[in-house]
């Protein structure tokens, strides 16, 4: 009898593709965008660990994981007006869910907008096959956009 998977369960389960999902909601009443970004834990820890003296573990106690994640999202998830004026992404917190994490963010807006320029390049520096799906809800309409290497930025209109 041959045991084919002697170490099953000994390592984190690997997934067949690299992706993130971003839920972007335009809140006209509060003059802000509300974003929820879901990442796979192992992929995100790999990206956060690049250039760090030790591996970044999102379950680590203290402020380090959220500080590093906030800085990373600030570099890779960028919002600007359609005219190109940068808007400030504020990371509000994070929450574990199964094999991933949700990061909750907001972007204050200068006033009513009919669209934004979005750059969603999260994990593109770590995985050549990375795909970032963005689901947009604005003014009662829903749409989706796909960001990947060579297509990291798009103007979203509503």
C-alpha cells in the first residue's frame, strides 16, 4: 500500500490562480468611495515580505501587518480623479476570512463625481499571472473591470 499524500495538510493549500477581488462602492451621500479588497493570505504575505528582513505574517500581533499592508495598498491601489488628481486611500482595517483577508478602505472625494481613474496593481509585482477583479457599484448601476499585467489602470465611469 502506497501512501500518496503523506504530508497532506502539513502545508497551506495552494490555489490554482492568483487573484484579488475589490468591491468598490460610490457613496455620494458621504462623498467617498468605499473599498473592500480580498487577497489570498499566502500571496499577500509573499508580496509584503519582499524587501523585509523577516517574513510578514498577517496574524502577527501588533501593528506591523496592518502598517505594511497599508503602505503596500497605498503603492498598488491608487485612485485619482478622471483628470488625474491623486486621491488619498485610507486603510481602515483588516479581517481574516478562510484562506484570505479583507482590507477595508475609503477614499474621500472632493465632491460629486461621475467616475475615477483606478490603478489596481496589487500583487502584479509578485505573480506574472495575477488578475485583479474590481466590482463597481455606483448610482444603482453595477459593472466590473479586470486589471492585470499590461492593464493596471482604467478610467471607471458611472
